[in-house]
């Protein structure tokens, strides 16, 4: 059976996909050789008795301060101590510290490592061992060392951290150093990609998007990937490349230059390269075994830390992952590897307590989360994972999981929880397919499954184990269920303390906990019935879960959150609402959305698997009602009222006999203002408070009232299906909680209907009513233009408004028209004057106005027209009454109103606006607009009214 593949590296998720594992391994080896060749010389240890044979081409080495002249070409370098050290046969201290046994399978590996059985009779060096472990050919190794000699010759005294290795290799190696041109081009492309990864994609210091040097370097690299780069020392393209690379590699955060070059120490590139080096610690011929020479090899690997930016903290984390991943990849049979990984996590735990760096926290999470997920996947189904053949592994797996979980929860719990949510969901689905019943539509949450399993375990305990255990303890079942109760309570309380809002999973868990607790308590009581205290001591050890209380509190938080969200939705919707009359069904999309949210909220509420729907419903409905009332209030806000459009009545004057033509001329002088006003009316039709837009508001509010009626019926249906609803819930008016919004809608519709009516008559049609009707000669400025204007408005409104409220709005427009007609006659200002002969014109015009709304029987009902026109019918006969009669009637009514105090001087009656033939102010106004000498003299003598304003 083949071994499972290794897990994806947590350090490679962000690396460019153009760098393969082989590319990274080759680059890591180059860094290794360069770092080791620059180490200071020191005495070497060797073992003549070691059984390994050396490879046919001996490893050679060179320090950065060679003993030869830098001006001469060097072909035979002198040995570097660190790489030429022969392998010691001493038992590995590191393996011993990790709890790893010496590998018995390593006998004879020397022949295999010597590649094809080539021997030269000397011990294998650590450098040669590393080459074999990293699968580097002798020719490639020789080429790397040759290039390093050339680099050293040209940069005497420089430390390896002060150079950019891929750049120098590109400079030193030519196509002649390779087997063929294809191999050379592939090698060159790899080094260019490494430069891009280390300096641009994953730099040590962040690079801004506008960094010109980075842009230039990226362009050069991409160009070189298409066409091989000329790398001669004096080549212009190579000089430009070197300038850009060094500028980025030596750059610091404050703009100054580093003494060292940073090209391979940016996360996660450095960790992936370092992982390649650590992988070399495992025997190439026995992948589950760490080589015996790991101490010496690790000593050399650590020399790369300065180039890769690795610290002991990062080494501990990376090495933990490598050990664990090797266990997974080699069939999960070598428990020593898993134990070693667990031991290494102890060091990581110490590091995590002191490290507060957010970058390290993310690395910690990305490394330990897959480990913990792997552990949980096996422990959630431990009976499927472990058997008699691998039962010993279980304790190690548990220990590893606990170590990882403790680090995550204690040190970066927020990062862990965020990344783990999706993994937990996936594991729940996999495990619940076995645990949950077949008719369960959705997987149960983990704690709900746990409650079910604990219940089954308690039943099994009571049935199978307790009868036997009672021989040693009389309350075996009671103690068992109390223990299970406490264990589950620990999990439940952590869960309850962490949840801040209601979810279906939370409710399922709490209800499952409530059922479990009742079952466990019942078992404890039954088991303790014969005890001295009747089981009270056991029950005291089982503090209640209070699951129902927790559910109720969560539901209230859920309601509060939903209601607050609805209010925010209302504000957001109204801010972008334009009250478009062409919207679907003439309704505002904002209201449609709000009603959908309310409907969805109620549906979601009744779908919550809670046992207290009837008790908590009033809280929800009350919150929704207030939010919807808020919408209604905002929807009518700023629209004005009837008084917003009523014109101001001019002061009373008396007619100037024979001045009608002057009045006509004055009117003509005012015509530009009328045209301006008319243009404003046209513009207003396109704004949020135009007549069509106001009609949309009315439609919307009417629709809300209708929707609420349907909503209340659905609430009743939901209550009937509720598991805890009672008859009392239906008889106490629980479902009639939407009290505020219907009343607010009705009031708003009344206000908006009157606003539409008076806006149409006194604002949008003022140019044909207030500004021109009966100005000058009544016979030449009659009502026909106003009727034509009103007919167009009525057609627009009829097409826009909902039929259920159409009659009301048309009625309000009719009332406003009649009011406007009377206002022209009784408060039209000095530009208007009427003779007795004009009364017939006035009455004919008023009949035409009524006929407009009668519409030959297709308009408003006759009785409604009669009701609203009653005031005008009573007032119009005054215009054909003689002035003497009007004056006498005015005197009499004034005396009746003010008594004897009015005999010496008639007081000026105030304007009430309630026109009536028996109201003194109405009679006085008819006289003010009567174009005859009798009326004028009376007004002059009695009140000294002027002829002009």
C-alpha cells in the first residue's frame, strides 16, 4: 500500500507557482554550500573506522579570504573545514534528545550514497552527504563550487551575507559551464525567478506598488525569461540588473542602505528554502529515519540562518512541521517521529509565550492548524482510526493534538478560530454522516453530537457497566453520569461564554444539552433511590446547565440585533430612494426591501428550534413595528402639508372704479414671474417631492398596511404550528402587535394626499389659477386653462396612484380646487374685481370645475362632489346680490356677533377662512371685490380701505 502524500507546506501557500520544489531545493543547496564555505576554519574531528565510502569526486572548499592571489585563476581550491569534516560514528545527541532510536536500516547505505559504487577508500564528508541527501549531481555541485571560487576571487574579504548569491552566480557561470544550452537557460531562469521571489514578491522590507526600481527589475526579469540574458561583467543589461538588485537587497525601511543583503530572508520564501534543508536530515533510502549524522549536518544547516533570516524560534516551528509531515508522508507508522514532533512543540510553546509578533502568530497558526485538524479528524472517529495494531499511536496523537491546541487557544486563539471554522464544518459533515440519524437534513454541530453521544454512553454505562461496578461502589451509575455531566458542562460553559449571537447551531446545542441534563439527572436519581440522602449529594455535584435561560437570552440578543439591523437598512434604503414612479407596481424599492427583511426575520424566528416562540414573539413584533413606523415617518418627512402650498392672503382693498385695464397691464408685467414659476413646476416633477414621487410614497404606505394584514395572518399560522403555543396565545391579541405602523401609515397617507392636492392646485397650477384666473376682465380670463392643466394632472395621478387610494386623492384634489376657486374670488388681491354681471360667468365656471371631477359619470360620485362643493354653492349667490343688500346683511351679522359695542363703529371681522354667506368676513370680502360705487364708498367710509396695496 503506497504511503499517503505529505501535507501541503504551510510556508508555501503564498509562493509564486513558477518556483517548483526542485527549484527551491537547488537554491537551498546553493545557499547551504555558500554559507558553509564562508565559515571560519577550526580543527576537524574524523573517524577512521566509519564504514561510509566517499563519492568519486572529492568535495573541495574555499573561504572568502583565500591564501592565493585574487588576480590569478584558481582551478584547485583548498578544502574548507566545515564541509570536508568526515562523518563521525558517535551516536547522535539530537536523535537521543528527540527520542529517536538509531536506525538499523542504515547498514550498507554507504554504497548507495557513493552513487554507483564509486569509492576512493576515504570516509564520506558531511558536505558530500548533504549533496546526496538533496539529490544534487556531482557535476552541479562542482559547478556551484567553481562559481563560488570565482566570486571569492573577485570579492575578497566580503561576507556571504553581503552578496546576492543568484546575481553573482548569473555573473560567473556561462553556458560553457553546462552540458547544453537548454540546461543553462533553465538554470538562468530559476535564478531570475528566485530574485523576483526574494526581492519583489516576498521581500524582507515591503515594497510599494509605485517603487520604480522594483518595476524596472520585474520588467527585466520577465524579459530575460523570454530571451536569455547576457551576463558578461561589462554587459550593460547585466550592470542594470546588478544595480536594481543591489538597490532592493540593501534597502532599509528608512531608505538607508543595509550592510548586508536581504534577498532570501523574506517570509515565506525563507521558510520554504529552510524546509528543503531540514528535509535533508532524513535518510534518502529510509525516509522515516533521520540520518545518524544529523548533529553535524544540522550544525552546517544553521550556518544558513544569516542568509535566510532564520532564528531559533523559526527553526523550532519549521522543524516541528518537518517531523510531523514526515510521519504523515511515510505511512504514519513510526511513532518516534510523532513523539519527536510533539517534543519539539514543547519548545514552540515556550517561544509562543514570549513572542508577540503578529507575523509569528500567523505562522504559528498556519503551521499548527493543519496539525490540529489532522489530529481532530482521527480523534473524532477514533474507533475507526485505531485498532489493536496501532493503539499505541493514539496516546501520541492525543498528546500532539493537545500540545497544538493549547498553543493555539492560549496564544493566538482569535487567529486559530478564524482559520479553523471551515475545517470544523468539514469534519462535522464527515463525522455526522455516521452519527446523525438518516432523516436529519443538516449535520449536527459538534457539541450537539457530543450531547447525543454522551447520552448514549450514559445509557450504555447504566445498562452494561454499572451493574458490575456496583460491586465496588453502590452509586456507580450516579458517579458516572455526574462525571459525564461535569465533562460536558465544561465544554458547554466555554461555548456559552463565547457566543454573542443566536445561531441555529447554538440553539441545537443548548436544546441537546437540556435534554441530556434531564436524562443524566433522571439516571442519577434512579441510581441513588436507596442511598441515605436519596441522591442529594450526587445532584449537588451536577450544577444545572440553565440551557433554556441561555436560549431565551440569546433570542433576545438575536431580536435586538435584527431590529437594529432593520433600522440601519431603513436609513440606508431611504438615502438612495428616488421614489421612481416607473418602479415595479409603483412601489418604492426601499419599502419592498424592508418588508422582505421583516418577512424573512419572522420566518427565521419561527424556524429557530426554540421552545418559547409565543413568549418572545411580542418582543420581536414590537421591535419590527417601531422600525417600520420609523420608515413611515421618514418617508413622509420633508413632503410638507396643505398649508405649505396655500398662498398668503393679501390685505383687504376696495376696488378702484374703471381700473380694470390697469390691472390687466400689471398682470402682464408679472408674466415673467409666472413663466419662471411654471418652469420650476416642471423641474419639480423630477425631484423627490414631485407629484409622481408623492404618489409613489402614498402607494408605498398603502402597500405596507396591506402587507401587515397578510403578515399578521401568517403569524397566526406560525403560532398554530408552534410546539408550545396555547389557546391563550390566540385569545390575548398576541398576533395583533403591529399597532403603531398601520396608524402611522393612515396618518401619513392623509397628510400626503392633502399635500398632493394642494401642491397640484396652488403650486403646480398656480400660473393658471392664482396668477391669472379672473385677473382683469372676468370674461377674458376664465377657468378653461386651469381645467386643462388639472385634467393633465389628474391623468398622471390616476395612472400612478393605487386604485385603492385613488378616490381619496382625487377627492382631496377636488376639495383643493374648490378652495382655490373660492380663494381667488374672496382673497385674490386688487388685480381682481367683479360686477353683478360677472356672477353668471363665475357660476358657469364653477359648474365646469365640478364637471371635471364628474367626468360624465366616470369620475367621482355625485354625492361626494355635492358634499365638497356645498360651501361654494352657498357663497356664489352673494356675487349676484345687490351691494346694498350685502351691506345691510353685513351690518346685521356684525352687530349680532359683536353686540352693542359695534353700533358706534363696525369692527373689522377677522379672517377665519371658513367661508359662509352668514359669516361677516365672507360678506366683507365680496364687497371688497365688488366693482361698484356703493361698495367702494361703504368700505372707504367704514374702514378707510385703500384702493391699492
